[in-house]
C-alpha cells in the first residue's frame, strides 16, 4: 500500500517531511480526543443524574396537575391559566469546551406587566383547587434544573459529535495515511539502494571488461 | 447576545402547567402537527424546545438532526402518563457514539 511516486531523493525528502507533519497531527488529535472524552464523561454523568431526577419530578408534577384537572371543570382551569404572570426570556452565550461551542442558557423571568406583586399563580385562589397550586409550584421549582438539563444535554450531544469526528480523523491518520507514507518512504529508500548497487555492479563489470581488453 | 424564547410542545394535559411559569406552549395531539410545529419553532428564535417523549417518538430523525446543531436545544420530557425512557436512551446512544461502548449503563443492564 504505497503512493505512486518517482523514487528520487527529492521525493524522499518531501515524503519524510509529510510523515513528520502527519505524526505531529496524529499526536495532537489523539490528545484532543482524550481530553474531549474526559470532559464528555463528566458531563454525561451529570446529564444522566439530572435527567433521572427531572423525569421523576416532572411526572410527579404532571400527576398532581391531572388531579387538579380532575377536581376542576376544564373551562375554569383554562381560564385560570390563560394569562400567565411570568414571561421567560432566554439569553444565550457561548461556552467553549475544547473548541466545541455549546450554548449556555441564562434565563430571566419577566413580569408580564400587570402591576401585581410577582406571584407565580396567575389566578385568584377562590375558584381553583389547592392541587393546582401545588403542581404549579413544583413545576416552577423544577424549571431551573430543566434549563440546566437542556444546557448539559446539548453540550453532551455536541461533544459526542465532535468526539466521533476526531476519532475518525485519528484513525484515518493512524491506519491509512501514516502506514502509506512509511511504506512509500521504505519503497523509495530500497529503490535508491537498489540503483546504487546496480551502478556499483555495472562499474565493476565495466572495469573487468576494460581490464580484459588491456591484456 | 440576543434573547431567545422557550417553547414546549405536548399534549394539553402535560403542558398547561408550563404556561403558568411563562413558557410558550403549543398543544398538539398528532405527530404530524408536532412535526409542523417543531419546524416552525426551529426557524423562529426559540433557544430551548421541550417536547414530550410520546410525540418525539415519531420525530426521532429530525430531532437527531437538530441535536447536531448549536441551537435550538430539543429536550425530551415525560408527559403526564409517565416516561417512555427515550430521553435516557438518547444519553446512552450519545455515550456509544463517543466512546464506542456503553460504559454508563452497563452495571444496571
């Protein structure tokens, strides 16, 4: 498996330079991959824990909400929730993990300008059930971690993608380009040596012929 | 740095609560409607989209595509009937993709 080249000294020097470059690149990429994997493992563990917790808590909140739905007529429930007091806004900045850019979410609650003290409940307490209050409170408690989950999960996804790409490059260098270059270099050196030996034998042969003629 | 919005897509029972805490809610029932909504939200400036696992089940392709992008972040959440395990499954897939073998969940499975 070698590259088709002319077996000349110039070509040999060129290839040796290329080999050195490829080896350096290979080492760098390997280091990058290792560090990416380390970061990835930290994040993915966090991701798993967060998700497990949130799924449990969210299911909890939902079941409470269902309860609230059950004890209230659907219309008045919808009416109660029609105008939320809060509006979430999201600011996104970039976070750099080993030159992988992941979004970093910062969210803020804005009051929707009804001039009331900020309470998370958009309704009066007269017509609604206590279950509704509880479920909404749980939901708003979960929200910070839900955003954290979004952030971590996105980072994990992007990192996984980058690791796959890096690994593919490392392997391409290690198993294709490097052996190819090494083989070609070997081929040229051998060819050059062969030529040298050929020239030497030819010289000796000529010497013999010349000597025979002189006698 | 610009401001983005947060959305949640799901069935009515699961998402009504989100409305009160200030998240834009989109209630859909069929997966086609979910697909349309998701596409619309992606082209709008939504930074985080929560979607219930039940709906996401039929949209795995497009979600996998979105996951490679910088934004938006599509996050699966359980719905009021409980979790389907797709979210955890996704983490597992990520691990397999990055490491080549599943080293996080092996103990349990």
